[in-house]
C-alpha cells in the first residue's frame, strides 16, 4: 500500500474527567469546554482535518455520550469520526491500541488537552526522512519539572526519556508535547486491554529494541489547557490573536464579534477584543473591556463592569457587578454589586483562579 502524503488518520486521546480542571470539569467534560464558544474538541478535530485527516478516532472514557451526540459521524465537519470507549482506564498507549482496527498506515496521535499550531505535514516529512517508527513533537519550556523531557542526538534520534525530573536532574528543556506520528507496527508492542503509557511503556520499550524514535522540535504555539488558568489563557490568546484556530473568528486587539439575536443597550460600551454569543442581553451603561467572551444566552445587568473574563452559556451578572479575570460556568449567577477578581465561579462554589495573567 502506498503511503499517503498527508496524515489521513489520527487518534485524539480525549481522556477522562480532567481533575486538574475542577471545578469546571464537574459541569462539563473538559473536551466539551467552550473555546470561543465552540467545544475545545471541535478545534482539535478541525485542526487535524485542515492538515489532511479524513478519519479521526476519538478515544473516550468520561461521559462519552455527550461527545458522540454532539459530533455524530463527523460528516458535518467534513470527515469520518470513529469512537472507542474504555471500560477501564487504558492509559495513553492502551487507548491507541484500543483503536487499532481503525489504523492501517502512518497516523498521528494528539493528546486531547493540547492546543497547538504545529504543522504535522512538515513533521511527517521529517518522520519519513529519518525512517522513524515513532516521532515525538518536542516543545521548549522554561521549567520542565512538571513534564517529560526527551534527550536527543544532533540528528534528532531519541537517547533517553525522563518523566517529571527534579530540578537537579534536568538535562534539557525540550519536553514531550503530546503529539506523535507512529507507524502501525508499533502497536504490536502494546498489550491488549491493559493500562499502558507511551511515556513510561511504549517509547522506552522501543528504545530497548533499538527501533528508530525521533524528536521533532518546534517553537510554535503550544499549550496544555489542563488547568483553569491555562484554559483562561488559551481563550485570551485567541482573542488577542497570539494564536488562531481554523474555526475561530478573525480576532485582533480591537475586534468585536456579535452573534445573532443579541440585545445591547445603546448606552453600553464594549471594547474589544470580545465575542458576544447568541441571545445575550447587555444592560444600560454596562462596560465590557476585552478580552471577554460571553457564551450564548448570557445576561449582563445595568452598570456592570466585565474585564478579561469568560462566561459560559446562560451565565448572569447582576446590576453594578464588577468582574475581572474570572471564569463563570454555565448558569452561574453573580448577585448585584458584587466585586470579583481572579475567581472560577460555578453554581455551587467560587474558587481562586490561581494565576490570573
């Protein structure tokens, strides 16, 4: 079989509940959290489609029905979606093994927490030149202690992996970016229906066997949106055009995008960048200072002041409220005249947004 010039097959590791995203993940699976008012997973799927994918398998575990109901067979996005569901946690490599029936030539794997502008077409060309069995995208971070570092030779061939090294053991700032190109033969080394990881299982095993594994360094946009702080940052970066999504609106520092059936008082003032979702209502003398996203059906009371905030669908901000650097989950409500800064707000609780930017 001739190898396709593009990565036509891919697996997205949608994963579990996302404990690092609590309390937001108590109300919505992390893959379905809104980014520019569209599910995060939708951005990832369309990203892969733009780079050539015609068949994407979603490896699911937590609340798979909500994801399957939303995306269906993928035809609305112009590709084919397959679904695999884990009865028990299988780990990163085990989840891909579970999708083996859908993988018959070189394919990509993308961790479902990752947002990136990496060009997998160029990565595939590198993978082919090196005749690699596995190629791992590498990104540079200032402090790699929370990640898995990858040591390589000058050719890019991997010498060693080290998961979450202590500061005195750090030998490189290049980390595993959670994006892989793999040949289907490597799946033979993954046990069936067993919890098995790429980082601690498959990749070290391939090294032991002398199989060619390469690192592909890139310095483009990359963020693991696995915490409320990074989720907040991703949305702001998209509004400020520090990065872009293939399904995002055209944003910039002054851009204001207003969707359908929105009611805005003539005395309200909106300064971009801002995205105002469908059916929102903005009261008299309200002030919105971007970057701000209002999800569908949000209500902003008179003389409310919202700055650098993300509101999910049907959130409500009372009259005279001051809101800065906050995330409000769906159906959250802020009483009149409260002043909130740096918080994650759900209908049941308020928690600190630990590192507002």
